[in-house]
């Protein structure tokens, strides 16, 4: 099993990610977030990386996500001060009022009714804080009071089969939309409010399914030999010879008839060997990384 740390492609990705994190175009922007779990903290981390000053407010027992993954919680909140406040108590209300007085943006992930009970509804905030904008992350813009999490939102969108999802697609997509929404809000006058729904954030992922591209017989779902995953002598290879010049070169180099099934050839070498072979021939073929994610930190 290939270790990601020794993979040159992964190392290149990490270098690019670090370079992107050094752009401080939000310097001087003040953000307060009470958003919990994944979408809000990921969006807040992006804002922090872009130069904003972010303060996180958690309930007295901490963000519930801490019990699921302390390591990821720490990663998302790197460099972000976290204060634990009881917003139902007078001292908690006094402290968040102090923070919001100088804030440009508030990010939330609670349901609108819960925010209203805490005095954090849009109308209340507009009347009290002259420079503040509000970004509300909700399960669905159409039904913001309906409870749910990533699993139920993926289920509603038709993305699940019999297996549990391997990644938190709704959470991550919503975080990206929340980050973009925050940038848009900061260009709006104070008092502006925007809702970001996890269900709606999955819409871009569904387009390829709606159009049949990634269905089992679709051109990008295994229906075309030039774009498919194949077993190798050991491991698997992902072949993405989508363009005609790549497809022609693939079959020419494999010495096979154009459009035929190349599976018998790929079992002749290991996946790593095929990746090296393809790199020498400028072909989009890589070994599938079978990463043991269970070995990761909690």
C-alpha cells in the first residue's frame, strides 16, 4: 500500500495548498462564528487563511464535533481563538455582544428558531449592530427548521447506495458555498443576510448523474473502455484517456484495436508500473491509492 507522504503528487498538492493559504486579502475583516460541526468551521478556516480575524464561540461543553474527531476540530480551528460561552446566560450574552459590536460577519449553523431564542435573529442583529452581516448555514434553504446532517442530506439527494458515504460531501460542499457566500456578503452593505443550505450545496454534484454521465453505463461511469478503473497485476489503475488524442495513443501503445477492452493488458503489470509507463508516454493513467483511512488520527 502506497503511503501518501511518499507520493510526489501528494507532496506537490500540499505545497500548492500552503501557497494558497498565504493570501491575506481579507486583512482587517472581523468574523465571529457560532457555527458547529463541519461546514461552518471549514468556511471559517478558509476566511482565516484569507486574512480575516476569526473568533469562534462554542457552547460550554464545546463543539459536539470534538467528540467525533478532536484532531480535525483542531485542524479546522488552527490559529482561531475559541471561547466557550453560555449564550442563554447573561454573561454569555454580554460577551457575544462585545464581539459582535466590531464584527463584519457572523456565521451560524443553528436553526432560525434557535437563533431567535438567543437574540441572534437577523432583525435583532440589524437593529443592534450597525456593521454586521449574517451568513446562516442551514440544512435546506427551503426547510431551514428541518433537522439533519450530512448523511440525511446525501440520502435526500439520491447520492447514497447501500454503503455509508466515504466522505462528508454535503458538509464540504456547503463549506465552499459558505466561503463564497461570505466573500459576497462582505461586498454588500451592513445588515445583509444570506442562507446556505447543505441540500442545495449538493446540486453541482448531481449534474453528472442527471445527465447520465456517471451512471453505470455512462461515458464517465464505466461505460467507455477509455475511462474506467481496471485491475492490475497488483492494485488497480484509473484510466482517463477521454480526449481522442489520448485514446489513440493509449491503444497504439497497448497495441490493441481502438475501442477494445484493455483489461487483459493491465493485469500484466502492477498498478505502480503502469503509472510509470503512462507518465513516460504522457497518458492520464494512475495507480488507485488504496489508503487505509482507519489508521488516521481521530
